[in-house]
C-alpha cells in the first residue's frame, strides 16, 4: 500500500506578501509548474496543512486540528489573467478560522497548495458589449474586480466601469492607490470608496455610509453618469452576504434580476460566506 505524505501536495510558493494591515494581506502565489488559465472573476483553492503555524492573535482551536489534515478554502483571484507567473489574492484574517491564521503566518518563500484549476461563473462573459459594469464590494470582495479591471482596462477604453468599495476604515481600503491611479488614467473607470466608521477615522475625505445608502441616494449615478437601469448596466455584488442581500433587494425594485447558473440576469452575486 502506498501512503502519500500530505505535505507533498504543496505545489506552489509564496512569492509576495504585502500586509495592508494586521487583518488584510495581499499574497502572490507562484506555482512550481505552469499556471492554469482563468477568466477574471474566477476563484482558486489554497491549502495548508493543519500542523502549520498560526498567527499569535488567532483564537484557540478547540478541539486542536488533527495534524495531517489539508485545510482548503476558495479565494478569488485578484491578478490579471494575462499574468502567467503568479496568482494574487486579497485575504482577510478570520481569527476564529482554520486556514487564514495559517496563511497569515506563512513567510515569504513558504510552500502551500494551489488547487489544479480556477472555477466560478462570476465573470464578465455574458455582459453585452454596450452595457456598463457596476462592481460593488465590501472588504476583500474587491479581489475579483481587481482581476477584471487589470485585465480589461488595458484594451477596453469605452465600456464604463464603476467600482463601489465599502470598508469600515480608510486603512481597510486595499488597492486604493492603484484604483485611484487607474481612474486617473482611464476616464471610463469611476472609483468610489466609502467607509462606515467615519467617527473613528476623521481624516478620511471621501464618501461615508453603507453601500445600500450610496446606491439609494443616487450618489453612484451622479458620480459615474451610469444610470441604475438594467437595460444600461450589469451589477456585480461580492463580499459580505448581508450587503449582497440588501443591495439585491434594492436593485430588484429597479428591475434588476439575478443571474442563476446559466440563466442570464442583470445582477451577479458572489458571496464569500
Ligand atoms: C467563491 C469564494 C471566493 C472567496 N474569495 C475570498 C477572497 O478573495 N478573500 C477572502 O478573504 N475570502 C474569500 N473567500 C472566503 C474564504 O473561502 C474563507 O471562507 C475565509 O478565508 C475564511 O477561512 P478560514 O478557514 O480562516 O475560516 P473558516 O474556519 O472557514 O470559517 C470561519 C467562519 O468565518 C466566517 N467568514 C468567512 N469569511 C469571512 C469574511 N471574509 N469576513 C467575515 N467572516 C467570514 C464564516 O462565518 C465562517 O463560517 C471566498 C469564498 C468563496 C466561496
């Protein structure tokens, strides 16, 4: 009988590690063999053995994880699909979670598992050429949009793209500098960051309030010139399921219908948990 040492399932290396803050990490993962193709918006699977170290701020594991278990989770790819050397991920630390306390403790050069393919239908595949795209995210829900924008904005200079990114504080707005500079270079991109805890972040000069409120008050339409009308725009929602539910309810009143599997719709939703 052959037994496979589970750590030999590791097939990639952490080649980039940028801490946005103690809870938010941008990771670059380079496979040891050729990288699979993917569509912007898709996700991949990362994995680490349960015996790997965890960050000190992680909650106690009760009961302790069995040492030979491979912990796998899905993560949206944030890098361009044209980039063939590595995949980038934008990950939030869940101190009570199994994988993220181990991912956050993984040093530069550390090895990990990358699943064999990308999956998911949260892509721009079915958006008709004449329509604008409104990309709405909370937290790390921005990741699939970074892949879309980094891939599409190189050549697509006509379709209007709008990014509405909500976070608690301005220091949680990962990729803000890149998005601000992309929006300066590409007039067809409007970037709207918003924070929900302005009292604790008084120097932030941007929009404040929840995503649903910005949509309701017409701020997104006013800033981007894109009407919230399903004939003219397709909306993507990614991140916190509560935000996705509220935004869906609000957009349904404007005539947006959710796409389900292969059934097309003007509203596309990816929930992270
Ligand atoms: C298609 C898909 C794409 C995903 N892409 C990303 C991504 O790009 N970046 C990312 O950070 N996560 C992403 N996730 C979530 C990710 O798969 C894990 O669930 C997350 O990292 C927690 O893993 P964990 O093992 O540490 O915690 P677990 O032990 O799996 O879970 C602990 C609990 O934490 C809660 N939880 C999970 N994620 C969050 C969160 N972000 N905020 C608050 N509570 C949460 C859930 O209630 C969960 O039951 C994605 C999930 C899916 C399904």
